[in-house]
């Protein structure tokens, strides 16, 4: 309950950390014209959540991952 409250109070910081993790993945780990690696993306987001909340315990869950190939 305390961790959930901390997450709710830090929602803007969590959102920013998740966007930063996604940007890091896109610029560092992702290779053009390949399918994304959910395990790597989840790991980066989990590390970001743990860092913002100051303790492990929260779990990052990716419910959907949409990948669209470019034509051509």
C-alpha cells in the first residue's frame, strides 16, 4: 500500500522515467527493421521505476507491444 501511494504521488516522475527509458531503448538498443525486444525494454523500464520509487517492489508490465514495418 505504501509503495502504491508513493507511485501515485510520483506519477509525473514515473511517466518521465518511462519515456526516458523508451528513448534510451530506441536510440541505443533498437536496430532499424527488426522487431523490438520486449525483455530489454521491460528491464530498462523496471530499472527506471525502481530508481524513481527508491525501492524495488513495483512491477512493470507491458500489456501490448505494437510493431509496424515500414513499406519499401
